[in-house]
C-alpha cells in the first residue's frame, strides 16, 4: 500500500528548515517546498533535501504549454520526484505533460501532480469564472480532462477523493487541508482528519503548519505518521 506524508516546508530559513526535516525525518515520507523556499535557495535546497527524502516542488505551474514543459523538466533536473501543475492549463498542455512524465520516468520515478481545486477555496471564495458549478463538479471535470490526457496523479481535498477514486481507479491522490479536529484550520476551508483522508482513499497527505508550528514538531509529525497505518 502506497501511503505518503509530505511535510509542507513553508518556512523562510534554510537552517531552520533543515533542522526540522532532520528532526522529523523518521515520521515523514517526503518534503514539499514551494516558491517561498525555492526562490530563495534555488536548486541547492532541492538537491540537499532530496538526499534526505523525495522532494515535491509545489509551484503549481499554470502557463502556456512550452513554459510548463520547461518548468516541469527543470523541477525534475533539480532532483524533485514530484511537481504540481494546474489542471486548468487545458488539454494541450496536459497531454504534453503526460508525454513528458512518461519520458522522465525512464530515468527515475517522477509524478506530475495535477491540482484540481485549491483546498483554500469554498463557494464564497471561488474566482468569478468558477462560481457556476459546485466545487465537486469542477474537481470531477478537471480530473476527467487530465485523466483523458494521460495524467494519473491529482491534488484535491480529501472531501472529493472518494468520488474521484471511484471514477479514476489506480490513480495517486494527494490531499492537503489535513487537520486533527483540535487544530486550527488557518486559511484552509475544506479540511479533513488524516485517518479519514486515507479511509476516503487518499494516497498521500500534505501537512505544514500543524507540524512546523507545533510546540513539539516531532510529536506532531509522529501523530500524523501514525495515521498512515503502515
Ligand atoms: O500548513 P498547511 O498544512 O495548511 O499547508 C498545506 C500546504 O499544501 C501548503 O503548502 C499549500 O500551499 C499546499 N496546498 C494546499 N491546497 C492545494 C494544493 C496545495 O493547501 N490544493
């Protein structure tokens, strides 16, 4: 059973980030970095982290196909094992990305993760061009398009994963917006507990603030890791 826990390393300081990763490494299976760390420290932080755990670059590319392909290839070349792209980039880009993913996998394992609808969105905060359909309908439609283009890994809320799993069996589902009930949701709107996320069909959970802002990050990571039931 493949179950992952990605630590979202949304921090500013490299030394602090590395110290945290070393402390919790036993209780995570991967590390997610976004522009906050990536722009500041560049390829070096990716290769450094990749020596500890597989790295997931979360820059959520959304651009013309040529730029998206170059961005994904560059993420792979830096040493990442995962990177995110927006499903809304459309079928032309998505098909080319599926071909690129297949090509890169000849060298080493690499997943292009397709972001459906951000977990910080709810009905009230959706952008104007997206308010006509429900979030569930949009997630389904975007996943359907990306699946048709050949992509098999998705980022969605755990609230949508059950339906997606039924429609797209055998895919890899990454779910952010994970919280124990007693924890603050922050800006996340569609939150689910870690065990529930896996019960609903998640392949991976992404957890940031509940671990790196905890008074005891090792204890917090351990609690989330135990939810993987490995
Ligand atoms: O701190 P928290 O656990 O809310 O962090 C969640 C992480 O997952 C953040 O880095 C956020 O950018 C990312 N993410 C998300 N929702 C998505 C895709 C990625 O929260 N749909």
